[in-house]
C-alpha cells in the first residue's frame, strides 16, 4: 500500500505539471477561455498554487471580474512576488470592480518599480487618470435605467453590435456563442484554434436576428450565416434604405466594411465598399446618414500607431463614395475612436473612445454640431451608468430616439459582453386622495399638504408637493420615478404622518400611478359630506361669488335635512396683509356666509362664526393658486365630547346637535377666536384696527399667547366680546336692537 501511494504521488504531481504547462500555453496565446479549465484542474489538486491562481485570475477578467479579483489577491497573499507585474494586475482588477482608490494605489506602486524611461509609465499615467475619471463619474451618476436584454439574446459568450429595424420589431446582433457556425468545429480543432474557432479560443462572430414578441421578450434568434458568413468574423453594423440594405463588418484584408441587400427573409452575398472607405488597414464600424449621402466610419489607415479614427465621406454624382475626410481633432484622439452614430436630425454624434475622459476602456461620448462654427463640439462623456470601467461600445438609438442599445461587459451580466438597453428615467404622475383612518376610512380630507422628499441618483435632494383640493380631495404630483420617497402629510401646519412610498422605474412620459394615503385625522368638514365644502373669495374681498351662492345653498340643504347639525363658520385669509387686518377680513367672510344662511332659513342658534385670519392656511402662501385656497370660509360641525358625525347627522332637532350646555344659548353671533393649534399665534400685547365698514376691533393677547380677548363695535352700535383660551371659545354679543346672546363652545 505504501509503495502504491508513493508511486501515485509523483504521477499526480506530473499530471498537475502537465495541466499547468497546457494552461500556460493557452495563457501565453491570450486564449483565456481555453486556459481556465486547466488552471482550475490544477487548483482543484493544489488550491494554494500561487502562479495558477494569479494567471487564472487574469484569465477570468473577461468572464468573471469578482472571481478574478479573488484569485489575484489570494495569489499575492500566498506569494507577494508571484509576478513582477502583480501590482499592475491588482490595479486593473480593482479598477474593473469599482475600487478606484485602491486601483490608483496599485498603479502608483507598480510605477515606482519602473525605470524613468520605461514606456509603460505613459500607460500607467493614463490608467491612473482613468481611475480618477471613473471615480468622478461613478460618484455623480445619471438617472438612467440600464436593462439587460436577457438570456434569449445574451449568452455566456460575447454579444454586441445591436441593430434595430425601423419598426423596432427586429433586432440584428453579433454573437460569439456556441450557436454560431464556428461551433461546428470538432473539439480537437477548437482547442488548437483551427477550423472556425479564432486563435483566442472563441468562436468567430456571426450575425443573428430576433423578432420582438413584446417590450421585454424576443423570439429565439435565427442565424444569418448562410450568405453573410465569411472565413472569419462577421458583424452587424446598420440597416438602412427602409431596412432593405445592411452595412456589416467582415474580417477581410485587415477588416473591411461591406453591404448586403435583403432578399425576402435572407440577405444577398455582401459586397465591399469602395477604396475611399476600405483599405488594407483596419476598418471596424460605420454609419450612413438617413439621406444616404454621407458615411461616417472608423479606420486605422491614417493613424501613425494603428489606432482607430473617425472619418467621413460623401456620395459623388456618380453614386459612389468620395474621398474620406477626418471628422476633426475635436473628436479624434491618439487613442481608439470608433463606432460613430448620428441622431436622426444629424445634430448629435455618438461614438466610442478610449481617449478623452474615459472611465476605462471604451466609453460612449456625444458631441453636438455647432452650426455657426461648422464643426462638432467638445465631446461629453455620457456618464455612469451608461459607461462603466470596462468597454462600452456600439451605442445605437431606438427608431423613435426614446432609448438606446449598447454593448458592455458588466457585473451581473451573463458573461463577457452583453447587449443592454439604456432608458432615461422619466417623471411619473402620482395622484390620489388622503383618507381618514377614523371611522370607516372612506372620508376624504381636503387641505392636506403632501411633500414627497427624495434624491436624484447623484444624491441631490428633490422635493415635490401638492395639497388635496377642497372640492374633490384629490392631489397630484409629478415626481422623478425609480426611487423611494419619504412622504410627509400635514394639515393646518401640523405633521400628521410620514410614509415611505417606492415609485417604480418609468421610461415614458405618460405613466400615472394612483396612491392613496390613510392618516389618523378627523376632518369635520370632510365628514359632513359634499354639502359642507368651503367657499372661496377674491383677494381682499368678502362678497359672495356666484359659485359660493350655489355651495351655500348646498350647506343650507344639508342643515335643513339634518336639524341636529350645528356648525361653526370659519373665515380664513391668505398672507397678503397684516395678521390683525386679516382677522377682521376673515370675520367678514364668515359673517357673509352666516348672513346668507340666515336669510335662507337656517336658525341663528345653529351657527357661530370664527375668524382665523391667515393663521390656518390650507396651503403655503407661495403661489397665486395656493393663496386662492387660503381665501375661504369653512363649515365645521360642532360636536360634543363623545359624539361622531354619524350621531349628529341622524339626531333630531334639540337632540345631539344642540348646544353643549343648557345654560348657554346660541343665537346669531359674531365672534372672533383663535385656537391652541394655530400655526402663527399673535404676539403678546394690544392692537386696535378699524375696518372699511367702520367696525372697530380691539385685540388683547396675554404674555403666554394662550389667551386672546377680542372686542368689536360696529357702526350700528352692535358689540361682541370673545375670549378664546385653550381651544374653548366664550362669547357675548349685543346687536343693534339691544338683544343679547351668549355662546360657549370648542372651536377646534
């Protein structure tokens, strides 16, 4: 047994060395997909093999960024000098995983190991700048919704170059999945990079198409490899001329641009564009304008270091493309600038670049055409999350321009590059009512202020508000979708409840969400039903409007139908004048309603009047519309302790709805009162005011502002004396004929 084990161990070690050698061979060829299984076999037997961990980590960077980070960090921990380039790779993997500060630290550490004239220093300076750019973009994200097209389109292989038909129902795209023609190569050929498998171990690119089922679903993709399949990579670029023609890339003579014409459901054999577009250099992508007269394309023909630049050409009178011209140094950099695409109106250019202020790899940029200067403006990074620290390319707008497609390798995808849609998060209309939880929870409360507090993606505070309307109790706000809001609900300046409300992502401008709130608040006007709605007044007026007369008739009808119902008529104002002046104006408004109801058969003993001036606003006085809501008279049922509105509305005359005390009678009174729940109490002291009709008002407020005395004397020698303390009103009145009345009740 011991001899057998001794023989087995060298054999296992020999097998591990063979697997590591095979893995390293593929690694050196940058055939990372083929290398990974062999490294994993080594690690299964020797999990602390630092070199296998290190190289497997690098191999995983295109397939699993998080695993790549785990492997490289573990390798360094086991063997700090596992590679002289380990700090460089730690910087790269930290950058891809959004650890930008750590990436900069590793790049700087690696830079310190290089000699002054080492050409890699320039690359490191660029990588450090990329990390700084990425940190800025990541910390100020855009309100954008990025959505993966899903597993019907995307696979664990690379998908890119999305092309959408004019009716938005057909998607053409490029994939390197196992479904492509290259998958027909046998296993041995695939391992050796022969047949239809590229030298990097991936299948050659093929073009597929998929029909849309609905907004989020696609039919199983169909290969277009029949006529379009070349000897190497084939990629979709654009459909044009009413979707009857397609631009495509073919790996031919370094990479060229071809076009094909639709033949029924298939495509004709591709033809190469002329020599003004294609060359022996690398041409990768192109875009033909809707009028068919201009083509923008990327080429390395004119670059000293074989990087891509964007050029354009126009059609000649004979119909073919003329000489190419550079799009300009404002767009082109010394790095790769690729994948041009124009908006339908031709005023916005979208392109991918490794230059400018990229977050790393390719980023999507946009530039606006300056008509006056006849040039393209300074490119703007589209920002995070359109862009990421990895490659983001092939930005293509939907037919109506409302959203876009792009290709990107992102954490959470299906592996390698996937195709995503990019939607700008839109506003959504939120509407509803506020109900009281007291009773049967069907009573709508008018005058409730709702404030929706939230944040943008970049953490900027946003706030939206409305007040439930007096006629319907409805509110409506337009808020930015795709986030949670803290909704503060208050009435008469007092916060009643705060709730969290999550608004889903909305990507169109016409969505409406209904959200009702239920709060523990008793609103007596609301309980009385539609007949006791407020009436409204013009600025600085207390004359009744025609619509107010109609509403007062409703109030009279309700009171006649419910003889047990007594009411307090409350006068209110906006904040345009002094508080003392508004107290008188509010009283006059309450009196106007009182006198109308009296003339229409409502007994004086069933009504009291109260003025709150400007101190109980229904809405903030910050707009003409809100100020109108505050110029009002409200009708509040007077309830004894323990009574409910149901009791009052069903009680007979002289029953539950009579005055609170048999020793207190209530006749037509004119009282001015305050409440312990006022939002802007009077200052201690005395005031005197004379109204336009000759009425004199004296007000005295004690030191603690909890007791207010108001005396009035009218031009006809009528007098009132009212004391309000801790929510109770005690009033006396003498009319012009000398008749005296008293009232004692709660005003809140």
